[in-house]
């Protein structure tokens, strides 16, 4: 199943916490999944790249949770985003024969003095 999460606004040049809660399938939480993410441009097709390398990463299981995973989109990544531009964060959790996908829209914003 693919779930679309509410839009988020990472600040340009600042670490952005990524959290996804409740990865589950067939009534059971995915507490031992391999969870990866990829960042896409506004069209949700074109990979967001830095120095021609697609931006990808992993999320770690939050201990003693019900399918919760967390990670960080580093400041070196958000620092390459353009203010007001939309991006998509695609997250996939795979455990055994089960997979779960989530998408989150990101709208880059500048924080602090203008």
C-alpha cells in the first residue's frame, strides 16, 4: 500500500528529522524492516541529485515502538534545495515478503533573517 503523508517544510541548510510511524501489514507492525528513502523533484519521477548522485538514505527502527522509523535529511542535502520548491520523499519499508511505501511532499523554506 502507498500512503501519502502531509506536506512538511524542511529549512534550507538545516538538518530535517524524518519520522514515519506505524509501518504495518496484515495486522502486524514491521519492527524489523529495511527502510530506505529517496528524494525526488516536484514531478515525483526525477531523482533529486547532488553532484549528479541521487539523494537516498535509510531510516532506523525506533526501539520499543510499533513500526516507527526515524532518520535525518542532513543539512548538506537541504542546503541544495531551492526556497519555495517542492520535492518528494519516498520511503519504502521491506520486511520478508511485505513492503510498505509512503510519500511525503517537502516544500523547502528559508528560515531566519531575510
